[in-house]
C-alpha cells in the first residue's frame, strides 16, 4: 500500500492550488463538484499520479466520490 501525503497542503481545511484546479476541471468537464477540503485533494493526487506515469494506458482508474 502506498500512502502519499503530497497533496495535504498547509493544513486540513485549506485547499491547495492543485485542489482548486481539480475542482474547476471536474466541474467544467463533468458537472461534478468536489469539496475543497478532502475530495479535491484526493482527486488532485490522482491526477498527479496519472501525470507522473504511475498508471499506464491499459489501467482502469476509478475515483469514488461519495
């Protein structure tokens, strides 16, 4: 299991620039709103992993937003 805290930011309750970008991206493309405290940081982390090549083009990725 990998535990990556790179998206934590300043503190709980403070959105990171990447989290705010993730909120805008998902709202603009899918009409899904993420909260600025938790889900947006998790989604930003997933996007960072994709950009870093952590996944390959054959991988199926599921983000669960509850």
